[in-house]
C-alpha cells in the first residue's frame, strides 16, 4: 500500500514504478468563493482528501496511487462575481487534462483517475469532454450522479451543499486551521438548492439564492462528519478504479 506524491518524487523514482500496478490520480478543484468562512481552494482540499481516502482500499488490491499535482484553475462561472474566484474556459480545462493524458501515455501509464471536488456544471462538462479525447483511459466517478451521489450526505443530495455542512465538515477534518470558525458558527442555514437552480437555468450563486457564496448549513459541520465523508469519497474513487481494472482484466481474458 503506497501513496506516491508526484510533486515530491524524483524522476528515477517515477521511472522505477511498475506502471501496470500504479494508478495516476489527478485531484481537481477550483479557486472560488466558499462563503465567508472557508478557503478559496476548498474543492482542491476535498479532492486531495478523496485521493488519500482511496489508498487503503486500493492497497489491499496491490494498486499504488500516484497523486499528481492538483488542477486548481478551472471553469467556475457560478462564483465569478465574488472576489478571489478565478474561472477559465471549459475548453482550456479539457485541453489541459487531455495533454496530461498524453504525457502519462508517453511515460508508460495506461489510466488516469480523476478525483473531483468541484461541482460547477461547466467544469464537469469539461471532464466528460476530456474523457472522449484522452490518450489513456480516464476513470471518473461523477459524484453528482447515481450511484455515487446516493452514498453521500443528505445535504449533498439536497443540492444545498456549497460551503455548507458537507464541505465545511471535510475542511474541518482536513485543514481546521483554514476554517474561520467564529464566522462559520454564526451563519444562518441557506436551504436553496443549487441543483434545482441549475435545472431552472440559473447561472450564478447570486441568482441561485446564495448572496454570500454558501448553500446549506455551515454551522452544522463537524469533524466527525468530515472524516465519514472523506471515507465515503475515498471508497467511491477506489471502487471506480477497481471496477475499471477488473473490466479490463476480464476483457483481456476473453481475448486470450
């Protein structure tokens, strides 16, 4: 069982990896407003936590994880009206993921898993487009869709989950030093559902009913829930990777 952080590795160490038993994973987030109480890179922290949460399950299957440096700049149009948010075009995101896949193929890898913590529909669309164009097989468990969404919290499933109890709990568990807790405890619950707003054509947090860039119940967040959610996210990522590897193995057996 191993988690190899590519950013901290040397090139001979990467060259020595047994590529067939290593899964490169790209944590993907955003730099965008997460209420007045959570850091702008909340989604990146969540994505990296998701990767670490998958390591034990993958290790039991003799698969090591190569965690790539996170992709933080992405499409974030819903939060564009708030200071500190950086939004790039979905086409740029797609092109970057595809280019990363070509580098991985050049170095002998056959897969790329994506651990995504950013739920803006424009961003998610860019990942699906990258899957079509990638030079390696992309494994992407989309937590906004079944069956994965059903394994997450009630707040997440309600759609009122940006910088609320769901995300706040994860950051409290992972980086409590970055939570403005005195502010978090004073925030009134915002039950407006982002998923409903998206379906009705809203295109910004403000139009969706989030004038302070949060949805859900920040004051209800807890470290305990954060650890539980990280375990659930890690389980989702590990299961998607193992399923892809098993499907590939069965295909190879059928052609023998």
